[in-house]
């Protein structure tokens, strides 16, 4: 069983990633932390609690609210993709559990230091909480197995030509994370835009079970779509964790642009020469999109 902390900004694809992670028996989700991103952090926190509550895990999986804004850059949300609440496509009922009184950074520190085995950090929002954690408690770096982070691209961005949303939102945090020395798997648009959840997959999950209906309704309200399907970027982090054999990766040195027209770009040292062959990330370059859809359907089928 892999122990993970999910640092997230639900957001529809974050909600789908969280749903799969908390229902998969191979993953032990020790903590969920939230960050401002797709919508403000008060909303991402409520949305994380809604998903956890939907699956009846409110007493098992704690949620701690994190950064309200990026380290330096002004905050810009993605409500145009995810709706004003961040998860508008489905009407959740029931009283929500309360978030922890600790901040995300305090809770991450406590959970990581108390763990008897290294923790994997899955980051599917901007990396503000991660950067703050490393700045305040650098000793946690040795206790992390790795960070599996959705974000970045070696190709065209989805905010600007250069930048993907999570990195664009807080490029200074991304730079700190990539300079941390903790092993990073970069799950960027290079794979997430290839592995769309297809209309056929959506039709199948709609009638599978209540969870399938909930995920279907959320996903069809997601604005990040084309005629081939809907991008469920963050779900790719969990797919990678469980099935790395369906991704092609390459070890590269990644640095982050923090100003100018390419602000938020993940710059890869493709030649390898400048950093003397050293690398700081395993970058996902290709994915088996059919295997991703089959796996996603199977994961939803296991839910209630
Ligand atoms: C990333 O941006 C957010 O809108 C999504 O939740 C995902 O984490 C994709 O660029
Ligand atoms: Ca996200």
C-alpha cells in the first residue's frame, strides 16, 4: 500500500482524482490538503470535503485548508472551466465534515514526520503549499518518497503558449519545488491532453453506480473538452502511481520561468549538457489513452 498526501484544488478533475485515490485499496490517503487554484481555497476545501463525504469517509480522511493565494503572483482562478463553485455539475447533499484546525502546512508536516514509511505527495493544484512546507520545514524532504505533480508541459501551454495552469498560477512555488531535491514525476499536458475521457467512457460510467453518475455529471460540466472527450488532467497522477507501465517517461532537468511572456513555462534541459547530465524530474511524455480509459472505468466500477 502506498501512503499518499493529496494536495489539491477541486476542481472537477481534482475531484475525479480524489474519488479514485480514496477508493483504491492500493493507496492509503493519509491527508488531503487544499490550495487556491481552480477556485478560491474556501471553495476548494468545501469541494474536497464534499467528495470525501460522498464516499462516507469523513471520519477517515482529514482535510486541511492551505494557501489562499500564490507566493508572489496575484491569484487568478479557472472558474471559466470548472464553474463558479469549482464543482457545479452535481448537487451534493448532507452535512459536511469539518476541516482540521491546522493549516495544510502544519498537517503535512505532522503527517510526514509521524509516518513510519516515506510518503508520496500527489500535487494536483498549484504548488504553493508544497513550497511553503519546504521553506518552513526542510527536514520533511528526506521523508518524502517523491512528488507526483500534475502540471507543466514541454509543448504548448493551456494558459499561455508557454505555461500550463498549475505552474502559471504560482511559478515561484513551482521553481522552489523543482529545486527542492525531492524526486519529482512531472505529469503534464504532454500526457493529460492525450488521455481524454471519451464520450463512450462517460456513457458507461453514467449508469454504473451512484459514484459513476456523480462523476459523469461533474465531468460533462467541465469546460476543458473537445469532440474527442474531456481532459481529466489530475486523474493521470493516480494512473501513473498505479500503472506507470502505460506511460513513457524521460529524466530531464526542469526549471521554471518566473517572469516575462513565458512566465510559468516548464523549461526542460533537452540537450542535458547545461546541467552536466543531472536531472530533477521524470517527465511523462506519452500515455496509452485506451488503457487510461479502461482503467478509469474499472476504478469507477469498484466505487458505490
Ligand atoms: C490543471 O489546471 C487545473 O485547472 C486542473 O485542475 C489541472 O490541475 C490542468 O492544467
Ligand atoms: Ca487541479
